[in-house]
C-alpha cells in the first residue's frame, strides 16, 4: 500500500550506481582477459615451468663464466706485473751501458757490511769480478758510504780485490762519501788510492763485542737464572749469567787478535804513506781532511773527479750487484727451514 504523502518513485537505477558500474567494467574485463590469455598460454605450453628453469640455469652459467674470465684476467695482470718487476730488477743488476767502450767501473759499498745485506761479500765480489773482467773498464772505483760491519765479510772483499788487481793489472780507487769506518776502511785500504771529502768520517780502526748483563737486576727482582750447559764456558756470553775474569780475558784475547789482523791489513795497504801515532789504531775516527794528514787517505776528490782526472775515462758504469726480489724470496724460503738454528746463532753478540 502506498503512502499518500510520499510520491511514488519510478523503478530505475540511481545515476551514481550506473557510473560506478560503468567505471569498473573495463577493469574487470581486463582482468578476465589476462586470466584467459594465461590459461590459453598454459594450455598451449604445458612445459613453461621447465623453460623458465632453463633460462635461470643458463643465466647462472653465463654469470659464472663472466666471473671466471674476470678472475683469469686479474691473475694474468698480476703475473705480468711480477714478471715486469723482476725483469726491471734483474736488468739493474748489471751495467746498462756498453761495457766494451773505455769507462770507469764503479762498485758501491753502502750500508752495513754483513752477510745478507746489500754490502755483503757475496754481492760485492760478484760485482768486482764483472768490473775487472770487462775490457772497457780502465779502472775500478769503490764508492764507499758505510759505518762498518763484519770483519769476516770485509776480509773476504779485501782479499778478492788484491787477487783481482794482480790478475787483471787494473788500478783500484776508493772514493769515500759520508763515512768509511771500521770494516769499510778495512776494504778501502786494498785500493791504490783513497779519495775523501773534507768532511767525510774515516778510521775507527778497532774491534768491539757488545752485549748486556742483567745479573744485578735479576738479584733485585728475585729472578733465578736456570741455565744448563755441557761445557764449562758454553754460556759465558749469556747476558743473564755472571761473567768470570777468565771468560773476560778469553774474549779480550780474541778481540786483540782480530784487531791485530785489522792493523796488519791497514799497514800493508797504506805502507809508508801512513803516519802512525798512538791514536791511529785506538778506534778513533777523523774527518777527511785529518785522514789525509794522518796518511789514512790520499787526497780530496769525488767520483766524477776521479773518473775525469785520474782514470781519464769520464763515462761511468755501475757494476753494483743488488739482490732482486726473486732471490730474496728463495733465500727466505730456505732460511725458514732452519729458523730455529738461525735464531740461536743471532742471539750471540756480534763482533764488529
């Protein structure tokens, strides 16, 4: 029954509802179309999962192949770098100029004179032999800048210089830069003449053995040293054990003997030029000017002066032998086998 106060509305859809239905229709149609296509594709390609998996596998293999190629490239680059570095270092070990033309051969003696160092007898002797054997070398110059080192290494070099001089009949000159002390001077006296700068440090003709003693400190701290040896004097250089007068006298006798060997070499090398005083062999060192006055050196002059005015061959060729990276690696590998023994030997105070 119809309310007479409310007018009867026509049976029709509201305008807003019609608009919403019309806007949603395309979206629903698109979704339905996508589902339909997917179903058709699935029905048309029953192995689509396998195809997708194959694509993933091939993509992974391609990525691995690229990574492997990159690793190989990096390794090849490093190998090339090391080869070039080794070649450069090896090429520096010998003369880089034509050794057949007249020239002044130079062998550097720099730094500590010790086994395994750049100024070791092993490297210097090889360089000296190369310098003496080249026909173009008019003379050999020892370019020295060293505070000293091992008397054993210095003795080997001194003996080899004298042997090569007698064999090849070539003069040898020593040119001192900053210092030529102790074992370095031991080597220099094998030269026919020694040239210095007026401010060079020359001399220190002596021998020392250094170390420490901690026995008094150990007593104060209440530390007991437990050292067992087979042999009465086996541990007399142990810094934690007291030193007896007998042991001190033994060490002093050895040092005096090595000192006398040093003195004999200096006297033989300098001859009548040496103006010996009570201080000459005391271990003191002097300036280059004082060394000339004492007969420890001959005159002022540097490398260029000697090559130009003394040797009369201005072209200078460096024969210095330097240990390259490959040799050092090999030596370190070999040394690692006996590291324990080497450590024990190095603990003994050095004689210089």
